[in-house]
C-alpha cells in the first residue's frame, strides 16, 4: 500500500473525505464501527459522487493487519487503501483543520 503522508496535499475533495471520517470518529480512535457514523447516500459528502468506506479485516486477506478502502464513484472516481493508523491520522488532521 502506498503511504499518503499529510492530508493537506490532497485536493479539496480528499480533504472533505478525510474530514467526514474525522468527524465520525468523534474524538476517538478509528475502528470499523466508526463507519456507521458516516453520512450515507449519494452527494452527502462529495456533491455528485457516492462516497463509501469499508473495513477489510486482516483475516479476510490473510494478513496480520486489516485496512480501510475508500471508494468514490462519480466525476471524482477513485479508490484508496489505508492502514488504520494512516487513515486515522489523516482524518483527525483534516477534521481539526475544519474547526479552525
């Protein structure tokens, strides 16, 4: 998996994705249950796009660690994979920037 250090270099839509996850974390650690707190539906986080995040356990893929997959379907389509600690760091930083 590629490392994505620092959320500030991501374009605006990337910042919105991370901030939504950071808000859903409610100041806690990122765990698979956090995903239940994300707004669901087309255009709720990114206008004209469907944003989804899912957790893949390490057992599912035969690894020690699991990871998270972010999917965006629409004009800004893309898919990114993150280890939990990486995504948590990016999400918390992006969310804190929205509070300032």
